[in-house]
């Protein structure tokens, strides 16, 4: 490259760090701007006044996160636990236990998930009511057409229309939506529900297997990643909230304005959440003048509450990771035994419990004391031993609009990686792409995709190798082929006046 090109990356989460890391390795001069005090966004880690480690919620790394696992191997890190089993609670007690699926004889999907998951109370007749829903998993192939077909109805409508029993919905599907899409079914796009359920649970038997970081992701993964970026000549600047983007008369971005400082740029990669891009949009006349960006005001985020409690005694938990439903009709929550997951807590005499609440808007304005009381009460409902335990330290983190809300009808407003500004590219878990991944893996993959678009734009460097999602199993491929043929026939020979 005769002249080293300057790339500004906005946002230091999985997407931004992924893009910045690859571009610095290819010789680009990268400046990574992060609005917060630490790189990492929601998974950044820091210390309480008492010196205890905290982060904005616990994040799992599922079996299909092959690109993140490849990055961790490349960095020479060993940050993860072994695969763990999980449990699901209602106020009545344990409802579901999940095995480590990869350790069991492999069955054609979705038989393994159906047979090996241990439901404690849910009758077989209710579970069988999900069978008609299998058609939608064949019909929804993650294509743009499929997203547009299913995005304008709610997940609850979809399950109802396909005959899912009320009890199965209440005790299985709704809890999955509350902790997977962070909202109740009537507030979730059917397309997002199908994509999430297929990727995490149904595509292949081991997909629900999960590992956890043995400390904060910020310390275990992001800190060494930032060091690699800086060693390659990149700059990672925190407390730099972006206010505007500068575009020249030819319609190309030439700079980013952050904290009234201009960062001159030959290309820009946005790698922020929906909430983050809307904040930038609110102060940026340039982006407001672009219809695709102004449409982002139709998107929203979901409130998250992350709590961490230190207790005066050790409480034995059934499994280290647990999901909970039925404690509040519109809120899902999870709790984690950090003594069994994170290195620094292994030998503590008291339990350290992380409890994270999703769609937690009704909790955000409560005092810390009120929140601690609610968390302790709900933990004691699951495990009565918590009644006698005392909280000796705590951390309460409120994140308004912290995660993407995949609301019905939202897909039409989401952006692809390419924008109308030819040298501005998008990344993040809400960006439209065809990879098929979700959550942290999708954010990281879209960061690599944005880096590859920068390389295409300048014609310099080797593209990042992105590991594709494991192909559908043969019987699913066959069913999708038949379904596509029938759809094409219907489109060609039947009147097209019905709603899709």
C-alpha cells in the first residue's frame, strides 16, 4: 500500500475489536473510538470499590461460535470453562435440565434436543404440539425473503397459528425468548425467534452446549486483543463519544468528530449497538440527512439489569448456569454460580452469584437495596438455602436499551454492511447479513465482514477468513429444497394477491 490508509472504527465491542484487529494486521492505520471508559461495551470488566471484578452481565459462548473460538486460539488464550450443564427454574422448582448434547449419541436434528432434554413437569402431549412448528424451521432459511415473510408477525402469533399448546408456550418457548431475544413473545419478531432458536438449539444437536469465560471477558479476551491491536500500530481511545461524521462534496467520509476532536479517516466502520448509533444520529446532521440512517429511529433496545451478589456463606447450586421464568410475566432472568465458573472465586468461603434480568424496564428505577432484596428473594425461591445467607457486597448495573430489540417489523429498518456513503461500513449483532450466527458470534463476524469490505475498497490486504455456519443436515437440506420448489410453483401459477 503506497500510502497507509487511516480507518476509524467506532465502538470497541466484539464487532469493533474484530474489525480493528484484522485491519491492523493488514497494515492499516486504525483508530478505535469507544464512548465508554473501557473497551468491550456490555462485556467490559472493571472493579467494585471493594476490589471485586464485575462486568455488564455474563455472556455464554455456544458450540457454534467457531469464529470466536478460532480468534481465541490465534491469540494463544485459554479463557473458557469446559462445557457445562444448565437448569431452568420456575417458582415451582426445577423445570428443565439440559445435558451436554455432544456427549450423547448423535441423532438427526431435532430429535436429540427433543429426546435428551429432561423436562420435569411438562407433559409429552404438550411437547408433541410443537411438531407442526417444524415446517417453519424448514421454511425459514435465513434468506432476505424469509426474514421479510416472517418479520411482520409476532413470535406468539406464530406459535399460536401452528398449534403450540398454551402450556408448552408458557413453560418452554416464552422462557427461551425472554433469555434469547430478551423480550416476551408478543414483542418479538417471528423471524428473529426462528433464527435464534434454529442457531442456538435446533440446527445441530451440540449447538446448545455452552462454555463460559473463567473471568471477565474484558480481562480474559479483550485486554490481550487490545494489546495486539496496539502492538500492530492501532490506537484504542476510550471516553470518545462520537458526535458527527464529516462527508466531502463527493459523498465520501473524511473524518469522525468525537468529543469535538476530528479524526481524519479514509474509511469508517461503525460497530455500535442500536442504542449507540441512535445516540450518534441524534447529534449528527450528516447522518440525519441520510434516509437509511434516519430510519434507524424506528429501532429500539431492551433494558438489562446485571447484578452480582457476594454472600457470607457457600450455597451449593445444582448447575453453574440457570435460566428462570414465571417470576415476572414480562421479564426473563438467569443466575450463575461464579464460584464454579470464574477462577478468582473458586476458593472463596461465600457464594458469588451473578443474576441478570432481561426486559427489566420495571426494575431500572428501583434503588440498589430494593433490587438486592428482589434478587435474594427470587434466588431463595429457587434454592431455599439463600434465605439465611447475607449479602456482604454487591454490584448493580443498569443498562437502558442495552441489547437489540428484534421487534416485529424491525427488519426493514436494519442496515446491511454497505451504506450509501461508499467508504462507511456497518457491523454489529443487528446488521443484516447471511452468515446465520447470532449474538456475540454475529457481532464478531460482522466486524470481520466490515474489515473485508475496507480491504475490497482499497484493494490492499488479505481478507479475514470467516468460518461458515455448519451446513444444514441432509434431511433439512432436502426438506428446504422441496419447500422452495413448491413456493416457486405457487408463485408462478397461483394469484399473488395474498399477504406473504
